[in-house]
C-alpha cells in the first residue's frame, strides 16, 4: 500500500512538473528551466537546460548541486535564490553569465521552478567586472560566516559555563586559545584580501616547540568537533633559538592543520617539527600528515589556489593553503605534497633560517630586555580609544608595565591631553567620534608634537593604514594589541 502511494505521488509530481514547465515555456532560446521537487529530492531539466548543462533528467538534487562547484564560479548555497547572477564555466571551458529567477505555485508547494537566463548573449562585456566583484563578495561573506562560527560558538559555550562559577585556569586558557584562533582567522582574511600589502617580515628569536604547542592548543577544540585527534612530535633539542618570522610560521602551521581537519575526513593528524643544521644556516621542517582520503595527484597544484576546496562542501575558508604558499614565498620556503604511508595527505614544509645559539655564545637579547624594562618603568603613555572596555583593559594591563597610563575617549580629548602634558608614547584608534585618529595625528604634528604615535586599528593593510601613516603616525599595528606587540612597539619607537 505504501509503494502504491509513492508511485501515485511520483505520477502526480511528473504531471505537475510538465504543467509547470509548459506554463513558463518561452520561445526565447536564451532561457531554460529546471524544477526542483523537494518531496523526491530530484531535479527536472527542460530540453534547453539539458543541452546547456550537459545533464540528463531527472537527476538527484545533491548530484545537481555538486555540479556547480567553486571552480565553476557558482556560489555553493544551492538551490539558487531568486535574482541571483553568477558566472558559469561549462565543460567546454567557455564562461557564461547567467541570471536565475525562482517561482513557486500554491497548487504544488513542493515544486520550485527556476528560470535561467543567459545574460552574456545580450551584453557579454558589460557585466564582467561587476559579476567578478559580486562573486568575490559572496564568497568572502560565506567564508566569514563559516570561519567565525566555530570559535564564536566555542566562546559562547565557555561564557555560559563561566556563569556557573569562577573560571578555572584551564577554562581561562581555553578562552584565550579560542580568541587566538578567532584572531588568526581575521588575519587570514586580511592577508587574502590584500596580499600585495602583506605585513613586513618581522624576525624574532623563538623555539619551534612552543610555537607548535600553541597552534595545537588553538585547534584542539576544532579537531574534537570534527572527531579528530592532533598529535605532536617535537624537537628534542631544547637549546636551539631560531630566528625568523614566528607569526608567519605559526600561520603556516595553523592553516595546514586546519586544512587536514576540514578536508581529510580522517581520524588522526600527525604534526612533526624538525631542525636540520647546515654549516652556515639550517632548515625548519614541518610535516603535517593525516590518515584521510588523500589528495589526487593531478590536484596538488590546484589546492593552493584561493577559494579552492576540490568540490567539497565543508567548513573552511578555501584560503588556508593559498595563505600557506603566500607566507612561504615571503620566507623563501617551499612545500611538497604527497601521500603518506596510511594513504592520506602529507604536507612537508621547509623554511631556511639560522640558529642564534649556533652562531653566538652570548645572546644580546637579555641586555635588550633589561633596557626595555628600565624604559617601561619611566614611560608615560596616552591611550586614545572610544571603546570603554578597551580603554579599561588597556589602562589595567599596560598600567602594570609602565609608569603611568592616561586614557582619552576621542581624538579631540586626546589632542588636548597630548598638547597639555608630555608623553613618551601615544596609542590611538582610528575610528572615533568628534575627531578621528587621523585628524588627531595631523593636528598634533602641525602643533609640532613629535612624540611617537602608534595607530591601533583593524585595517592594517588598507587605505586606512596609509592615511594614518601619511598623517604622521610612526607605525600602524593590528587591533587588539598584545603584550608582546606593545613591547616591540616600545623598543622600535621609543627606545633610543
């Protein structure tokens, strides 16, 4: 009896599909139609749609959805929303511009009719730049939504748990790691949007073990949510002090591990770090391998392109490996991709750098740290920031390091305070009421105030950064400012 009802329903759907297509039939060959049946999860294509998409009819909805991948320049969120415009690259490699319009009927609410119209037949050149921008915008908005979801949800759970009682040291550490993960995602986005304006190389001394431990801690929760375990194999030698851009190397490690979490579909990720010493320099070797599905050999170069997921529909920005390659180019490193013994993917990164302990017996950093400490004890700081929470936190945290911290809630008050009192350093936000950071800096420089001014903003790579530097800022750094970054600012801008 159940089978008969199913057959009757199928006959009814086919009839409704035929009527619906006839109702929307058009002699315009630039238009073609599909009908999505939510009750059977199948897609029906008219003759022109079959010819254009090179697909048979009917076919499963998921198969139709998979046909439109990021490589074909179509947003992944099928079914298509009404009024959507996009580019489509067919199997003939020719690019077409399409517009989609969606309709439903009251008599058959489970049937959704979508009419495609080929825009390029009318004006193929007019929409090229517009379409490209729309696609990039939609991809970036989708990326932000995907990438922010996990750390923000984790923070929400931690905060709810915090309401039940006082935080434990482990709880505090989890919140810090989650915020670090969130900031790394934002940094990825910024670097991908303006790769030509990447931050300059900043070399510092570090031990790679701690860097990998921090990266592992940041991604532990994400791995658990995906049913995976990340294992570390660290360097036995505790005495090496490598010199390179620690933040870029951490970005490389984070993105390689996140890539394995999102795409491998395995259960275990192994992360191994090695130091290979040569006569004049050495190489840091980072290997990230998994026991998942692996990567087809023909796709090993393609995976480093932006927004590339090899057709998979999973969380992740599609920017991780692109940023890995970009960062390695800046560090003169390289990466090899192959299959490991377990059949999954293996990424081997090799970065040239020096071991400071191998070329000098007495590190100079200890004396520098002492000099910086003495400077901090007598440093008077002005923080100009309109956000009350950031003002409070800045005053409390930085007040433990320096002689005195004064705060101003807008650029006008900051200008008045800086002209009435002598400061050793000014930290200023950009977007503020009454007088913004750029305007305040301009006025102070016109008044002859030469105190070092460091702008703290979320837009460290765009026009805002250039505007602040042109106004007279000594340096522009990313918000929020960390203790380590503040110490670097003091050494670079205040120390003589």
